[in-house]
C-alpha cells in the first residue's frame, strides 16, 4: 500500500494534463498511451476552476498550487501574488513547508519581491510602516502620478485644495514641478485634468501666473518673472497682462492689500485664486476704490477665495455686464468675501456689491456683507448698500444666474434686488442662502428681497433660503413677492407675506450665522429638504462642509454637522 501511495503522489506531481493511472493495476511501470488502458486521476487539479462544486453547500475549494489537490479555501491561501489582496500580506509564499501557499508580508529591500506591484501598481514599494512590512503607494507627493498627485497616509489621491499642490510633485502631464499652488477644478480645462496640479513653467505648456506682493523679489518689469512661485509679479495688473498675452489659465495670488486690475476684462478665460497655503494661513486681500473687477463682452472670469473690500462709499465692487451685440460674459465668484465701506448714516445707499446685467453668473459659498450677528445689527458697521442686484432686460437665453450657499448679511438697504429685471433670464435660481439683517436704514424698502413690481415672463426662483431679521416694509422682508417664485423658504414668524413657498419660523443662529442645534431649528430648518428627481443640490455648505450631514439637507447656507 505504501508503494501505491508513493506512486500515486509521484504521478500527481508530474507536469501537464497527461498524468494517468494504469487500469491494469500495475503501478510500478509507466506505459505509453498506445499499450494499455489509462484513465485520468480524479483527484488531480491544475486550476481553481476544476474545484468548483456546483449546487454544493460545502466549503469553497481551491486547487493547491503544489499538491494539485482540491482543498477547502482558507483566508490567506494563494497560488500567485495576485491572490494576495492585503497590503500587509501581498506576497504568496512558495516552497516553505509550513507556509507554502500562504499570503505573507512583502520583503523590505528585496528587489526580487514584485508582490507590491501586483497589488498597487508599478510605482508601489515595500516599506516598514509602524513596525510592519507592507505595500504602500508613496512616501511623498513625488512618488505619485500626476492624475493622483497627493500622497496622503501612504496612498495617492487627487488634489482637493490649492494648498495640496505645494512642494515637489508631478504636475498635469506627469511633469515634475515645484509649488504649483493650483489644483485644477472640474470644468477648468477641456482635457479632463481635474484633480491634477497645474504645471508651472515659462514655456507654452505652463498654466499659471504668480502674483505675490509680499515677496521682496517680485518684479513687474523683469520679463522672466511671473511663471514660478519663487519669481512672482507684484501687481494684478501685470498678472492680467501676462495671462492674456501668454494664454495662461490661472493667476495665483498670495499677499495682501492688492490694488484692482485697473481695467475691464473683456476677453479670455482665467481664474484669480487667493486661497490660503500651508505657509500662508489667510486668503489674499484686495482693497480699492471703484470697480475691483469689471467683466465684459465674452470674458470668462473666476474669482476664488479672495477677500475684497470696496473702499468707496456706496460703490459697486464687482460688475459683470453683457451688451446689445449679445456678447455674454461669465463671472464665477466662489468662496470669497465681498466687503463694503458704506454705513447706515449714508442716505439712499443703493449701489450693490455685485451688479449683474446680461451675464452668466455663478455665485457660490461667499460672504457678501458682514460675518457676525453683532455687526449685522450694528448702527455703524460698514457693508454695501445692496448685496446682489440683477438687472436683465433683454430676456436672453444665453444668460443665467445660480446664487447658492451664500451668507448675505448686514447690507445697508437690501440683500438681493431683482426689482429692475423687467425681462429676466430663463435660468435664475437662488437656493440655500442665508439672507439676514439687511436693511439697517429707515424702512423705505424691504431688506430681504425686492422682486419686480409686475409679474415678468420668467420669474426668478428662490428655494430653501432663510430670510430673517431683514428690515420689513409693509410688514414683510420681501417686496412684490408674486413676481418671484418660492419653494420651501423660511421667513421670520412676524412677516405678513402670503406667497406659497414661504414658511414662517424663527431660526436660531450662533454669532457666525450657523444654525444652532435646537428644537426650533429642527422644526424649521435642519434635515428639512430632500432633492426631487432631477434637482441639483450643493454637496458643500458656505463653510465648505459636507451637505447633507443628517438625514436630509438643512435650509439656508449652513449645514449642521451631525454624527452619523
């Protein structure tokens, strides 16, 4: 019997599909296929597929890589490295008696161990992390590919903030670069490079112009300056000239108290980014008298994370205006501050922070006015006359307005004014805004919203906003309400308004206007909105925090962050 078993084991271990047992019972001689009756060994397997048991409730079986016998599957059993899926056990051990066919840790420093590449790709490496050998994608950003340029806890990911792109890494197109400082956003470029860091170089493939007036070596006259973070220009006027003449996409701004660009922007596609960096904790600031940005004709301008102050009294800070030739400009104002210098003592303060006429405008996650409840109730704090004014009269199908996730607070006369938009665009949506304590002068107009006096062809839509504490006129914070459309908005409980879509509640804020976690707010505002089919709701609130956080969306610009 022992001889039989040894012969059986030897036959099973030979290579190829032709291992056979003799049907004559003679086991000590192997004969050719032409000289006897042979049958396939029923216990032999060459792949896991041969071990599949159809309609079986028993344990799953795999083919042992050396014994070529179907055995019950055990976690960590493997035939090749591809069977090992854990970073801490990526290598299939072969040849050792006690661990043969088991997934084991990778071997640090062994150039012949390719198990990490099987698991995480060719750039993966075996390293000791917290005392354990395991496969990692990266130790630093420079180890990551350009489409996932950021090394985060030993894994590569896309960039999320502009500050992610500081230091040495691979910029878009897999080009080595230093201090890009610009994370490409969805829709910025036509070649779908969102999540990569924008390359910075002086050649034709560079994308960024750098302005840093705090750098003592900045220069507006040296033609070699502006293309690298270490060699910036000093002014936004020079930066704009370079962006337009060099067809660049981004102006990366660091520093404070910039002057305006001092001319209209009538062509080109560009972004002005003043986001904080790892070594620059605050966003860049701009202060000026007169228009800070004037966007015209077919220019497409994005302003992101800039802190802007209009220093003239009762003056417009930002303007976006098309013309009768149907050139429609675009203004994207994102995550910025727009501050004014007008106090309630100035009579008839009616000029807005943002003046939008025949424009495509996306106004999201900004603070327009004041930042605290105390300031917004003050009789002396300075802001603008009006937060946002839209004055479309052409009824163009090319214009559109999306006003979303903004805090519009403490402006002297009114939060939002569409009272002169006699023929507004077919695309106007203001949603998830907190419009509070506007109208700090004698009540000659409603402080929250001014709609057109007559019902226009296309009525602007306001949904899921909070109107609270704004100066009432004729008993309401909203004037000419029937000229606008409303859905699921909250207004003060003392309002006389009767329009459908306006619910009377008294929301409770903290000092920075965020919703407090109170029973009143859970009744009026928290977890109150679920998007219907086809609705597009924001994924972040005005503070850049996740929406929704609870069971549903909160009304207004602030999402209460709740434990899951």
